[in-house]
C-alpha cells in the first residue's frame, strides 16, 4: 500500500507502478485469451482489468494473519467471480473478427 501512496507523489514510483500494472494486466489478458480464444484482444484486456482489480481488492483479506474471511470460502467466491466474468463476455459482440 505504501507503493501506491508513494506513486501519487513521486513520478518515478508512478511510472514504475503504471508499468507494473500494465505488465500484470497483459499477462492476465494472455491467460484469458488462452481460455477464451473467441474474444478480441480488447475484450481480453478489458476483462483482465476487472480481474486484476479483483485481485488487488482481495489483498485486504489475504494477509498472513487475516481472520476477516474464511480462506477456502474466499477462494471459492473468487473462482466463481472470475468464471462469471469470462462467461459474461459471451454474446456481447466482443468476439474476434473472422
């Protein structure tokens, strides 16, 4: 969390954070494209943005001593959410052009 705060005040940290998130999003988009080859690159990147935001938000609940939620339940909920995101792209006009 300190890195995020620093990136608001320090241009080097801001650029590094942006590059890190771009890399992270592109990696996730690649996995989505592998799972859903019918989606366009833009659709994969859009879904990757949502998945990476989900991951970042869940970090609050995944600390080593966190007792806020049951880990097994969190894993199940997260998997369901990601699958729902991938399935929601079906029939939305985001498929690759033939």
